[in-house]
């Protein structure tokens, strides 16, 4: 069965990552053309709980979804 919270999180993360890369290029070392590959890698990292939450895009995703910005809260939401 698909994890609808993971799907919601990834959809919002994609929006927030594009915004962050576009508006804050000093914080992201890749162009917008690489966003699909980053999203694919991050999806795996979220599933495996091996991600780093210290980026603007994840912080903004948590805010948009009303998830506390902690590993415990993010992992609970995604599982």
C-alpha cells in the first residue's frame, strides 16, 4: 500500500526545493535542472531515514505541512 504521507511530503518537498534552489542559490550547489535527481535521492533517504534535515527546503516543507522540524516528527509523519 502506498504511503500517502510520503507522497504528500515528497510533492511539497519538490515545490520547496525548487523555490529554495531558485531563490537561494548560495545555499544549493546545483542548478534547477538537477532537482529531479535530487528529489529521487532524497526520497530514498527519507524512506531509509538517512537524510539531513538542515536545509531550507526540508524546513519549509515541514512548515507547509505543519510538521515539527525534528527527526522524530518527520520520521513519524513519513512512516
